[in-house]
C-alpha cells in the first residue's frame, strides 16, 4: 500500500494521523500466541474519511 497525503474520497490535503485505542491490535492469522500489532490510520480532517491503515510492526506477520 502506498502512503498518501491526499484524501481518496474528497481530494483534500488536510490529513491527520490516528491510532486505534483499547485492544484493537491487528492479529496475524494462524498465530494464536501473538500479541498483535498496533494500527495507525490516516484521517481526512475535512470529510472524515478514514484510510491508509498500516501496522507499526509489520515484522509480526
């Protein structure tokens, strides 16, 4: 996935960054003992569209 600074929904360049709170980690399929990895997202500050989901620890997969 290519990181972008432009909203794919409305074309705005007003993009914020966020992270899931609580226990919303991305879990690798088939690895029962994994703690998962945090997920970061890009959010359009104009239309609210959430896009570009990425993990901070891709090596867990």
